[in-house]
C-alpha cells in the first residue's frame, strides 16, 4: 500500500489555504521549485491531479478536496504526537477571551488540539462583548483576547487585519419587500454602545435613508435569529455568518473594523504565549482562505 508523504501534505494544505504554492514555500522556508516538486510527488502518490488553476488562484479538484480533508487530520495528529514525544507538556492556567463573532470558528479547533496536546494545562475561554473583554484585560483576569478594536487601542495590542463591514438580511423572500418598502428600514442590532451600530446608522443618515431599531439583542446568536425571522437587517463582518443570512449590496457602503489581539502585559508567560501564537496562526490561516 502506498504511503502519503507528510511534508508534501503540509505543503499541499498550505498552498490551497494561501491560494499559492509560492506563498506556501515561503512560509515553509523552501524554494518555489521545491514546493512544486512536493505537489508533483503527492499527485504521483495519489495517481491523480489534485489542483486546478483558475486565474490567479488555486482550487482543489474533487480528489484534491478529499485529500485535503484527510491531510488536515493527519497533520494535526502528527503535530500532536510530536509535541507529546518531545516533552513539550505545558502546565498552568490560561484565560483567553473572544468576541462571539469568532468563537464558533476558532474555539473548537484551537481548544481541542491544544488541550489534547497539553492535558495538564487548565484552559478557560471567555466569550463576551468588547467592553467585557477590555475590563478583563485591564484587571488581569484575562491573559489575552481577540476582538474588534474600540475607539482607543489598549497598551499591549497587536493589529492583525482590518475587515470591511457588510449589510446582511434573511436569505428568503422576506428581504425584497423589506428593502423596497416606503417605511423606515428595520434594523436588528446589539444592545448598548456598539461601534458597528454607530457606523450603520451614520451611513443611513448620510444617505437620507429613514431607519428604526426593530430588535435589540444581547448576543450575536440573538441577532442572527432575529434576522432569519425577518425582523430586520443587520451589519457585521463576513466572519462566520450563518447560511440562512445573505449579504446586501444595494445599501450604503460601510466602513471597516480593526481586528486585534490584546494582552494584559507586554511579555506573556511561556504557556500563555504558546496559546496566543497558536490562536493567531489559526486566525491568519482562516483569513488567508
């Protein structure tokens, strides 16, 4: 039976995620020709083509999609085993926070892998609104947190990227009459002070579009359910919205939000820094895709 090469699989996964094997080679400290050779080797092992080039981007073939799914699982198990064998067991406690926008995507993958690799480590995640996480960082109760930057950056903050905001409505027949009605545009927003809410209402005011707050939710899941039910439209980034929600392009253009990792101090302890780096890596890989 043939054996798939793990180095070739790693290069394949990274190439697909980044949309470029040249970028994958750079990340892996290899030459572009070496990355191409590894892809060719993997296709020979699989006896089929794994990648199609569409314009400037790479897409996996049907067989490539299957190999991609297995490759991610194999690499995760390999890396977990090597951490255990190399004695990189971490002990202690880490408390990290996330805004709800990111928890469904990042928590299962990051927490699952990290906790299996370091069973002696006590992990605690806090999913909360911006001000809750800021308070946790400033008091020292939270070691680091991922979220949108507020009006003023915290002292120990790392800017990761800037993401545009979009209008979203229900992905059904309720959306069209909502947008074409002569009545004020119904909005679904989070309660309290919210920078996204401010950007939405300011954009509508600037274009002379009447609006009303039709539903106020206390969590992001409340927000999505209200939009699905046809209670109004909302504004978020493109990070992790449900399939039952669709983007709206006919409303005024919105601004963007800065995504940051905030730390409680300039230098984190080793155990905290390792999880910080892993969370950052997972997020950047997701954004690259």
